[in-house]
C-alpha cells in the first residue's frame, strides 16, 4: 500500500460490530490513466469503453474475448422475461453483454437499448425519460411523457401499453444496477416487469443480487441467472487474453494462473499485462498474489471504497480465513454481526459454499489480507487467535491449527495436533485435510525450549514428511527424553504420535529384534478407541500396514499380503494418498514374491501414476516398487526392462543404503543372470551379498536355493544338492524343485522323477511360478525319457497355470527342448499363442505343417474305451454313458481316466478334439 494512506483502526462499538475508521477516504486511484470521481459511466475500469448518452448501444472494445457459453446463455434467456447477470468488478459482465448485444442488434424484428445507471437516476420518472430517449435513438416510436403529477406506477403502465402496440421485441439492458434497496432503477424495472407484455425482455447487470422480486420469476420459469462462477475465464478465454498480450505460457502454468485468480477475468488480464513486460512469465505466475500493487489498487477502489463504511472493517477481517460464516465473523469482531447478510449479498467476490459458509475469490482474499496487514498490523495476530479458538470449539481441527500457527501459538497448534491424534495430517497422510507445511516456520526455541513433547513430535513428523532424517532423529530424541520422565500409563496421545511417525517412516521392512518397533507401534495404534480410529482412518491403515510390513520381513507372504490389502483398502477409502503409495509398493513386492505377477504389475502401475518414483530414503520410497517391477519383468521374460529397474534401484541404494532392499535387489539380479544363461555371474552376485546383514531367514533361504539352481545350471549337481540341504525344509516345494534340477544335472532322472512325483500336486498356497517350474521339470523329464503322454499332460498344466499370470520365464529357460515339441504339436501351442509368441516358440502364421511324428497315444484305445469316447462326442453325461452301455458309473469313470491318459488330456472337450485330430472319431 502507499505510504500516505492512513492507517485503519479496528475496534468494536458497544454492539460489538467492528468498524473501519479512517482519517479520510481512501485516495482516488488512477487505473489506465482515468481518474475515478464517484462511479464511472464506462463498461469497467478494465475495458475503457465509454457509454455515451447519445448512443443506444455502446461499441464493444476491440480486445473483447469471445464468451461462447455466456453469450449462448444470454441468447436463450431472451425467451424469458428477465436475465440477471451478477459478478464482481472485472468479471466481464458488461463486455460479455455488449458482445452479445452487438451481434444481434441488427435484426429488424428486435430493438436493443442500453442504459447505464449512475447517480443522476434519482427517480422512476428520470429512468423512464432515459429509457424512452434510448428507445427513440434506436428507431422506436415512443410517447411523450405526460405533464403534471402522475404516479410512477401509472407512468410505467402507460409506457408499457404504448410499447405493446409497437409490434417489435424490445430488449432493455440495465448496466451497473445499484445494490441499494428502494433505488429508482429497482423500482422502475420492477414496475416494467409487472406491466410490460411478453415482448419486453430486461437484462440486469449487477455486482450483487438486485433488489427486485427475483423469486417470483424464478418460480414462474421466467428468470435466467448468470453468476460469478459462470463468468470465470476457462482454458480458452485465458489463452486468448495471454495471446492478446503476446505472453507464452505452458498449459500447466495457465492452469496455475486460473487457480490463483479463481478465473477472475480482471485478475487474468492484469497478470497478462504484467507478464508482457517480463522475460520469465512462469516465475511471475508462481509469485502472483493478491498483494500485487495493481490488484490491490483495483480492488480497493472497485470493491472496498464502494462498500458502506460500517461494512469495510467486517469485509477486511473475513479475508484472514479460507471460509467463514456468520458465527465465525461474530467471533472475530467480538460481538453479533447484524450486517453479515448485507455483506454477503452486496459483495460478488464472496462465493457461497452451502450450509451458511462462504469464501472469497482467491486474489480478493489475498488483497484483503494485505490491506489488513498494512492498515492494522497489530490486529492480525489477535484475529488469528480468535479464529483458532472458534475453529477448535467447532471441532474443525485443520483450520484451527492453521490459524494458531499463523498467530505464532506453536505450542497450542502442536498440542491440538497431538491430542486429537492428527499427526498423520502433518505427515501428509490425509490429502483432503493436510497440515503439511503448516509447521515449517516453527522456530527451534518453540520446540526445544518447550517442556511439553508435542512441538517436538510435530517437528519429527514434519521432518519425516520432508525426508530429513537428521532433524527427525533430533526431535524424536528430545520428545522421548521428555516422555521417559513421565509414567508409562500417561501421555498416551504423545506416545501414539511417536508410534504413528515410526509406522510412517517404515516404508520398507526393517530388521525385527526381540521387541519389534513396528509391531509395538502397530499394537499401540490398534488399541486406540474405535471412535478415534473411525475419525482417523489413516491410523487404522498405518497399523495394518505396519503389521503387514513386519510379516513381509519374516517371509509370511500370505498374511503380509492380506494385511497390506486391508491397509490399502482403508487408505484408499479415506484419501490417505501418501500411505497408499508406500502400501502399494510393499504389497506389489509381496505379490511378486508370491508369483502373482499381474497383481504386482497393476500395483506398480498405480504407484507410478502421476509422478516419478521418489529417491530411496531410509524407508526405501520408490525402490520397493522398482524391485517388484523388476521381478515381474523377469517372470514375464522382459529381461532388459528388469535390468533398467535394477540399475535404478542400485543408484538409489548408493545414495541411501538399505539392507533389506539390497538383499532383494541382489536376489532379483542373480535370478535375471541365471535366466539369461549366466549361472557363473549369478553366483558372483550372490557371493557379493554375503556381507549384507541383517537378513531374514526366508530371504537367506531363497538366496541359498538360487545358488543351488546356479550350480545345477553349471552341471555341478553335488554342489547343488549340498546347497539345497543347507537351505533346509527339504519337504517344501521350492526345495524339491531345486533338488530335482540338481538330480537332472547329474543325470539322475529317477531321483528327479521321484521328487517331482510328490511335488506336482502342491498346495495352491505355493507361488504360481514355482508350481509352473515343477510341472515344466516333469514335462521335460518325461519327454527326455520318451513318455510323451505324461510330458504333454505336464506341459499343458504348466501352460494353463502360467497363462493366468503371464509367466514366461520357465518356458524361455526350456527353449532347447520345448521348441521342437511345440512345433510338432501345434494343437497344444495354439491356445497359448499370446503367452508363447514373445519367446518365438510358436510357428509363424501360415506356415505349412511340420513333418514330424504327431504325438500319438502310447496305447491303443480298447473297444470299450472307443464306445465311451463316441458317447463323449455326443455330450452324454457319465450316468447316461453307464446306462447306455450297461456299465456301472465307477467303471465308466475308470475308462474315462484311461482315455485321458492315453490321449494326454485332462478334460472331456480336449479328449474329443484330440480324438478327432487323430481320426479316432
């Protein structure tokens, strides 16, 4: 503000109504070189288009921006009696109406006249004289005003009767309509609407809702309303204004400009004018605020000066809050505010939100805060304290904390956060009620000079959100020192706050000691009352997520997946964005380790939407999802993609080491080496992991079994068997599969077959990829031993299982023997072309038949089996076949099993198709 402006004194009178007392009126401002005296008779301070009294319709400005939607609303509104356009100064009401009126004014069947209200229109007779003058200029035959004493009602009725005989549709635009009750224009327009016929349409342009009986016409369907939000500039209008000033802005910066201005046309044009003189307009958009001098000057004169003196102080104090209602304003000014309804009615910068709440357009709110800070700086902190107290009593925590922080009451703000179990808001877990950034300015003496741990807990949460480990640990040490001096059964809210920070910081699994930090933190949060957990669902999500992460560390993958899914569901339902990201990462890795590649890939895709993965922190943000993605790529035979993910994680781990992620990274890397036929390199990678500690048992076991597979691939069956024995739990499916590989590498097919025979029908709880491995080993062993029938059945089971998850790795590793089999047995490969084509294991489309022996049944079908097969073709049930052949149902089932075995199939339909292909039917 300018230096010579006199300071505003904010005080309350006996009624408690805040007044704005100035030593004199605000100075008249110069906008675009025009000095204001009273109210301009022009379109707007932004347009500079004069409305002379000699023309029936002003000329639109050359720079008018087309408003297609507004123009269309005005066009459709002419079919009704009344159109009301309300919006704040600079909203483009007049310019839009002029653009529309000029486009239709040339029609012979329609007359448009324009009246701009000013201080000279002090009576209905004066308005009628001006109206008839404008109609006459437009070529309408108008009557002379009667001499002598005539009532206003009779005068308007006479004008209406005369115009009704003109035979032309008439549109009267009344601009700058006054907000005062009982004004001459309001009386005249109300009377015209009562007495004029349907051929008269009136368009009212006003800054606030006009004092005419709108409800009557609204109920009758005779009213068209265009409000502030419809006048706001959209994407195309903003781009047009910027183009007029030769300003180039990327789309994201244009969107940011509309957000900061609330789409206010005058604000956008003022910004465009300023950016035209700058070399970097994007920086200007980021710095744009309501304290810009041009914005403040414009709003001060157009809005602040136009308000009655008793409303100015109330208007200023409403700018300190994001939203306000009558009760809040009363608390701010220290008493009842009878003027509140008039304030919200008069000011078009005030937008209703429903349920009695209102908000300012963004730039107007910022301008009011700037003016308040300049005119009454000593009152600002007290107003924020009052707002904090009111919001706290109302149970609106987020706004209460924000105002307490702006008042500098850091202890009070921190106490509210901790005692209301809202530390998650500071951590950024609640996107809709986030307190991230509110405490960034909290000074150190407010934290470490306070005998209460709440400010230190909030500082630790702020540091955790900002990934500042040093500040986090320093604040946690101070908070724990204060809490250790109090009994264990006290300060539960403070201890819960520390538990929430512990859970939020644990984005990747951590080593579990006798007393697990994660387990203890999860248990503490779960013990909170149900009503607290219902109010703070992010705490429920964190507790379940912490338990799931703990289970992942221990290798209890099924239970870990269940808990992480539960936590993710709660987090998604409650809008806990940051928790969703870390939960998806851990769940994606868990699903990948379980062999659920599709689920893992979907979770990774969700994690990466909208942003690049963050750099790895102590919590491993981004690295966990990348490792899950790498594992999926290996299983789906996209090794190059897996390598890219592994390189990215390697760079993350160099910057922020993490033992768990390092071990998983080494596991996936060695697995990729083995898949690519580099078992020696895989062993080197596994040896490099030996110094990395601590390592959970299940992960150590997986690394040992992977070493066994690498030894088997090198032909060292003895070393492979020893590694399997070191891994332990030899009855588990993964140990059996690795042992079978070791036996096959030594040529001990009998031992491999014996182990696999006990492994093929494993539990569905075992990872899908591991079950595919078992069936593939059995298939390869069977084909090698000449048992084509068994080999085909096992290969079919492997393909069926793998297709569900798009697992290709076992088939890629078996290409040496698998390709000839599939080329000779195209019927087997056909249903799985999508799975096998990336591996080049299927013949090209249109290729001729391969001259290899078609796999045939090992044994001929008996005559009785042929009878059963023919009835299968007729789609008869087992019972019907038994009755038709005079056999028992069990005997038919025995024949069916024999048929399936001889035809190397597992289902009736497959048996019929294969029998036809072999000319058995």
